[in-house]
C-alpha cells in the first residue's frame, strides 16, 4: 500500500463518518480510528513492514469554500515583515513542472501576483499554485516532492 492509497483511505473514513476502518493486504495491516469529537486520525501498523519511504501523519483537510487559491497570511513576530504563502490543499509539493525542467522559484527570486510558484498534486491532478502577492522569496519551507497538508506554510515572501 503506497502513500496515495493511505491518503485516499483516510479521506474515505473522514467523509463516511465511520469511527474505525481496518484493512489488510498481504503482510501490511492498517487501522484508522477517528475520535468523534476531535476528528483526529490515529494510524496503527501492528505488523512490521519495510516501507520504501517514511509516511508523515496526515491530518484531515479543513473545510474551505475555495481550494483553488493559496492562502497568504502574516507570520510570527520574528518574521513579521514577511508573508506566508500556504498550501490550498493536501497533496504532494513539487518545485518544478517536470524532473528535467528548472525550478519555478528559488530563494531571492522576485515574484509577481499570478506567477506560478509550485505545483501540488492531489488525486493525480497537478494544480499550479499562483502567487497572490508580489515580493521576494525569502525562504522555501517545504522540500521538493514532499507530502503537504492543507494550510501548511510553503513560502516566506518579503512584500517590500
């Protein structure tokens, strides 16, 4: 079972309203339990299985009326002059359009409103994420080809 299948199973559990689902494929067994009042997921893997990559805990996406545009929000006081660009959806973060192409943005690059700054793959759809602000990329907070969550900070931008 790969990461995408686990993510799909978690989405199914959260939408269906059931409190527990167990699934077994060969030596791999997964149990997903939800807490009815908190909506958190607990993943258990009682059988030891060699996984090709580490699986990060996945939170249920927060309901939102607009999943197509990234959210820009102010950050903590130490970086109060920077704006954070956050993920508009859960998925896989890509810094380039394809493995043989150049990165969309690097630290120090100046971006304009509407520039494509990354891609988020969700359910086998590649969504181009555009900047909602103009400024200079100060920090990239996520590694290329990493799983990301809804509303996770992706970039710090200096708007001045």
